[in-house]
């Protein structure tokens, strides 16, 4: 990087879209080409950690970070998440926003790029701005859609509709079906153009 270009601030990239639209794939491309310490951190991670603590306390086997186990026991996570949000709708947003500045990247350094691929609610963007912008962070938002991929349920449809109606994304994509390599490429391009 040339001496006359100031370093970009620490950045949180929030990716929204329907399930199976390519959010994780785009995140992979961003992380692969990030030139700074980078890590993936999702809003649902706190819920999975809490679920694992529940299992451990009861001496039950399982891991909610294991995709097969998570899918098999998704009802537990959904119910626990709804319960937590009924007490404080911002609970997961604040957890991620407060944890992001001290998250360690795989290289052992504090992450300067944090990618979140499970943005689902407008309040998550608002909380991340509220917490991180005063700390000198930049919050970027991306919307991903893929042809033939529709909402999984009504809640997903209306929550994404609410975000789209009230927030202008920094970047929006509509991909063709079966375009994994194109999605990865666009993630890499974002990492380069945003100097992540």
C-alpha cells in the first residue's frame, strides 16, 4: 500500500439475504482476500455457544457449530433465540458489536476485518453502527440474492423486506443459480475495493 493512502479503518461487513442465497460463499471470498487480520463472526454464534453450554451443563453430547447437529436440532435454537429476543430484541446485535473489536483472527492478531453472514434484522445494523462507529469502525452492508432462491419462511421474508425498505446497502448482488465461483470472485473484489 502506498504511503499517501491512509489505512482503512477496522471494518464490519454485514451480509443479508435469504437462506442459501450465497451469503457464506461471499463471506469466504472476502476472508480469502482480506489483506488484514480477518475473521467470520455471526449473530447466531452467541446462541450456538449458549446451546453448547446448555448441553455441557446437562452432560449431553453435541455441538451446535456442527452443521448436521444444528440442522437436526434447529427447533431448539429457534425457540431459544425467540425467547432471548422477546426479553431484549437487541441481545444478539449487542453481543456481536461489543465482541467484534476484540475478536482474534486465525493469525493470532486482533481482527481488523470482521465478516458477518447472517444479517436478518434492521436493528442489527442500527446497533452495530451505534456501538462500532464511535470506536472508529466502518460498518458495510451487502445484500445477496440468487435466482431461484426464495425465503425459507414468512419471518425471513418480512425481516429482509424491512431491511430493504429502511436501509440502503453499500452493495447488492443478484447471482444466477449455481454460480458459486462468481460469488467467491465478487467477495474477493469487495475485499480489494474496500481495502479490507
